[in-house]
C-alpha cells in the first residue's frame, strides 16, 4: 500500500503542474457551513428561496467534477435554475484510523449535512443528487430516511450489483475478499481504485481516453475540457478501509441493497424502500454502470423518469460526460433542473401558483 500512496502523491503533483499551466478547476464561490470528521459541507450562491439540492459526490476523487468550468458545471446549472445548492466534500481519512463505513457515508454523514442545510435555509427535506457511487450513497440514504428526501437524482449510479452490474461487478466476483486485499491497511489509495477500474474496464478507462484526446484536437474547447477532466482524474483520494470493505462485500459481492438486506446500524434498508420521485440518467452504452443496474432497483419509487445520455466529445471519460459534456448541458440539464425544481417545491408554494 505504501507504494500506491506514494503514487497518489506523484499523481497529485502532476495535477498541480497542470494547475500551473492553466488547466485547474474553475470553481464557483462557496462557503463552508458545516464540518466534521469525514466531510465538509459547501453552500453555493447567496441567499435564495428555491428548493434545496444536496449533492453527494463519489468518495473517490475530489468533488469539483460537478463544477469544473463555467460552461461545464452542474452546480452553475442548478443555481441558474433557482435551486439552493449544497455539496458534500468528502475529506481524507485520518492516518491509521479505521475510518467510516457505509453506515456513516450513506447514513450519519448525509443526515448531518441535511441538518446543516435545514439550519442554513430551512429545508426539512432536500432534493438529493449523486453520480456513480455518490448516487448509490444518496439512494441508500433515501431508502432509509424517506422523511428527509423529496426527490432523488441518480446520474449513472449503480443500485443493483448482481449479474447485470457490469465490468466492475464481474471483477469483484473473481477477486479475493476485501480484507485480504486490505491486509490490515487503514485506507485504500486512490491509485489502487484507479488501477482496478482500468483492469476491469480497459476500454472505458483507458482506450476511450485516448480516442477522446484525438477526437478533441480539432476543437480548442473540447481539448481544454479534456485536459481539465484528466487533471481531475489525477486528484487521487484515499478511501477508508471500512468503506472499501462495505462497498466490495456488502454491495458488489453480496448485492444487499437490491436484496433488501443491507444493514446500517439499527436499520435494514433496500432499494425497494425508495419511495420518492426518481430521475435517473443512464448511458445505454455503458458497461461500467449498465442502465439495468440502476433501473431494475426502483420498483418502489412513486415516479421514475429516465433520461438517456448518448456521449460527448472532450469529456475524456464518458462516465463523467453526463456532468461535464456539451450535449449533456444542452439537452439533459435544462430538463433535470426543471424536474428538480418542480419536485422540490413545497405543496403550499404550488397552491399559491394555482
């Protein structure tokens, strides 16, 4: 693990070199309104009266993929649509500590963030959004806390991890148990997670990047965004050992969330308990997060709306294209924001407009 932690540092140094060359993130101003071991909570924009949206990033890399550049920012899109935007910024686990597991990341941490949003602007229930594993965490929270979530946005987020869960699930099925991989380590280097992803899906995480780099050369905007996403990909983030074991064993190997047997402290939750409206954006081409791994697990939702993302040039990794891609921002995000705003309005607000 030591060599991989050193590789993380080297990759972050390469990222700083790209920052110096002008390819760093161009984030919106924010204020930190809460902090506790494991995360900080960002609030964007000034005072607003719109519905509160809480973004749950994947706990693997830095969260600015949601706000990487002015014309490729989901955060700015949501602010422009009248939403109050908050984002959980996961922080590095303490050296030598076992860290938090799913019960914290998909339970206590998100609950604390919702409390902080409520204290900041009065929102007992929030719109909850997540991409990839961040969407999984958001969905688990929504299943266990239906009184705190008014609607759920899932962007290429796996919920069912069985045979239809794609390349990563197939790799986990053949891998040794998580505790054997950890070998007593307190955290998992980001480089280990990146390397595992490349081995599991070499086309999505390697060949696709090179194809996109070549395709982006003809357009300066595409080329710049490609480099900015690659800079983000260098921001390796260590995962607590306990969370790694929970994700590998409880989700991927045992598929407990889809089966309704996922134990989080005193709660047992399952995807069928997601009762709020859900908007799911899926990529029908994806072998990393197949559409079925999201859509097959939403049987209990009061409403399920599906948007299909067809890919973009200049996004480096198509898996993050739904967040940063040009076509995504032109065709998907206006619809996403309008849907969120409508689902986040209080009943009394809706009555006033009738």
